C-alpha cells in the first residue's frame, strides 16, 4: 500500500497541470451546491434574526417590503414619509412607545440614520470609543464604518449631497464623530447615527448663518427694517456645527410636520401588540403597521424559490462532470497502456495496478474536497454582500 501510494502521488505531481485542472473542476462541482445552500441558509438566518429584533414598524401606506427594508436595513428605498405628529399619536395609545427613524442620506456610501437615544437602548448598542450623541451636528458610527474609513472618535465625516449640481436644498454637513459602537454583526455596524435634528439640517429644513442683525456688508443685506432683515444669496451658511455657531442654527415651521421615514413601535406586551395592530386594521389609526418578521419571511420565500432550480441544475452538471471524469479516466488508461504493460511485465499484479490507479482517484477526490472545503469556509465572509446585492 505504501509503495502504491508513493507511485500514485509521484504520477499526479509529474502531471501537475492536468492534476490541477481536475482538482479545480471537481472541487467547484462539489462546492457549488453546498456553497449556494450555505449562502441561502446563512442569509435567511441573518435576515430573520434582524427582522425578529423589531416588533412592529409603522410607516406611510405603500409597499410593506420597501418600508421594512428602509426601517431595519436603512436602505434608501423610495417610500412616503410620516410626520413627527404621527409618532405623538401612536404614543397616546398607551400601548407602547415609538422610536423615530429617518434614513434618507449617506456619508461615503454608508447610510445616515436620524433617530433618538432610545434606539441605542432598544438595540443594546454599546459605545466602544468616545461617547453617545449629545449635541447638534454630532454622529456615532458603527464598527464597520470606522474600520473601512479609518475613523476614530474626534474625527469628522461629511454627508454626501443628493445632487452635486443643486446645493440649495441638501448641502453637505461636516459632522463630528463623538463615538464608535461595538461590533454587533448587524447593519448597525455599517451605519452613521445622528439625532433627527441633524438629519433635518442635512435635509435643508434647518440651517445656521451669520447674525443678520449685525451685518454691515451692504452686499449681504437686501432690505432692512425695524422688524426684519432680508438677505441676499451671498449670506454665508455654515456647513459645520461647533460651539461657536451652534446657537445660530434654527428651524423654520412647525417641527410636528417635519419628516420621519418610519417608527419602530415597541409594544408593552403581546396583548398590546395585538390591540395596536387591530386599530390599524379597523382604520382607527392612519398609515400602516407591519410585522417585519412576516414581511421578510415572505420576501425570502419569493426570492429563494429559485434555489430549487439551481439545485436541479447542479445535479445535472454534477452528473455530466462525473461522466466526463469517467471518460478522462478511461482515456487516461488507454494512453497509459504501455505504462501499465511495463508494470505488468515487471511483475506487478492486476490487483496492484488497480490499487495504484484507485489511489490516484482517491487523492484527486481528497484534494478536490479540500478545495471545496476552503471555498465553503470563505463563503461565510460574503453573506453580507450577498444580502446587500442580491436580496435588498
């Protein structure tokens, strides 16, 4: 057996290119069905775990799927917005409390989410470095954001404008990073968190500028009287909030009408959740309420039906590969006819020759399985990307 193993190993190493091709081909065939199954299974588990962490989501009427993806994955789906007063109406039910979310903007391709401090407690998010939100213009970033962008507490991050050619409404805001969250393995790691007012400033609903009362430059003053001062478009608007200009930032209009993407509703108990949902069914409350777990489960069932087609294709491809492998072995035996005859002439028995060839096939399968196992292990690192690019 030892001699047969040695001869088989030497033969495969001598024809290394052919061996490499066979090992790669067989390894891929072994990997494809189990690798896809791992991607699908891990994606299902990860998405359902995230969905189960959110009891109820309240949003404007429309696509429940877009609403949930915006509210729990912070993807900028085109959904209708709610108002701050809608949250007050929900809180008055006494059946639970709300956590507002506003996910409309990004900073270097990471979503900016405006929310309240209740979200950090609700998700049990802990500060790894620095502190939590305290003032206007501050942000707390997830662990992945910090790692990918090389940021730390004390640095700054600028929001990305929606339209680089129209800076009148949404303009970049330089935010101060005051804290970095501990890694959780969830979309929270890839998020920039601010308070709602900071997001409203990015949206253009609030701004800070020079004190118009003290303006002396005639090119900045359009009209002045005892009650008001009208300025020209040359008035400098601050795009950074610090201790010196924080008092100059203000909002126009009623904040009750300011926008919110969605509300997380945390019911007091199961009974409260049922009553709350019933009020929406009876049209006692406006807008819509959804259970994220049900929405995501329906989404996954619709998307992953295709896996059965993939499995069938892989079975057929596997069968074809096995037939090709048998053909290669058969042709190889014919090409090695003189070699086998020489071995037989030297005194090798038919059993010994079959043993050597069998060990060659065994080594090919073992090496191919090793390639498949390595690819299977690496697959686990791409679950997040698979979800982001192919599901949401």
